[in-house]
């Protein structure tokens, strides 16, 4: 696993305004996920060896395209063990994140990590996104959960039509994906704005990883 100085340096290299409390929360993530991953496998061993690069920094790339504001509501669809929602909740402590997954044991890990790291702006729900009723969000986020066509079908009914005029981008879906996305985008019928994660964080691991934004 990455050494403590290395993991913290990965965060501070790209985020200069992290508070001591946030840095402590980021530091605690590796310890907590190591403990819980041994009981409920949510991250592969290979990825745990590069936890801060493959999971934390990757999740934080979303902050390059949107500055989530105070009291915004963000849903993480198919959050798995808590990505990208958990790192984003640390970075944006005034934003409310709702992490949803169809597998209850994964949410058990998320709840335990939040309790251990003192993350208070996350709620979890054992459900499928398409079954959520009577709730609206400013944004949906997701990482490599399903084809874009499906993500749009699940997320768009949950997203508000308008957002604060000061928001950096329009309400919509923001998802992290990798590889050749041409066919997937074509099949979705959408015209997402796409950004290379490698352009944000020039680490070799991100060379074929992208952020897609589809507005409501």
C-alpha cells in the first residue's frame, strides 16, 4: 500500500486549500477501508495497493468540472463501496450526498467508513435508483456502474430542472468512465460534454479515463 506521505501528497499536489480536518479524513480512509475490505470485499487487492490514486483522486476529478455548493443535493448511483461519493463528501462538506446501491453489505462499509472518518453529510439507501420516488437532486454522479444509456434513464427523473445561477455547470449526470466510449455514447442518444481525467491529473493511470457530463 502507498506510504502515508505519498498518499497525502497525491491529494495536496492537486488541492491546495484542503483543511487539516479534511486531510485527516482523507488519511483515515485508507485505514478504514483496509479494515472493512478484509471483511466485505468492495475493493480489489490490486486497487487497495493504489487506493489514493485509483479511488480517491479519481473520484475527486469531478471537482474539476463542478464546484458543488452549500445545501446542494447529490445522488451517487450504484455507489458500491462509496466512490465517488465519499471523497467528494469530504471535499464538499456543505453539500449533501445520498449514496444508493442495490447491495446492502456495500452500504454497511460506507456507513462504517463515514462513522470512522467523521463524515456527516452522507446518507445511504439500499435501493435501485430507478425505484426512488419523491426525491429530487441537483446532480447525479456515478463511476463505471452501467452503460450511459441506463445511467441516463435512471438519473434524469431524479434531477431538478434548475439549479442556482451561480453553479458552474447545468444540473445533470456526471459520470466517470474509461476506454473507448464512442459506441456507448452513440447508443445513449446523448451528447455529453467529455473531459480527460489525464488532463486534470497527469498521472499515467488516468490516460484512458474520462468525465462525462449530460445536462438535464
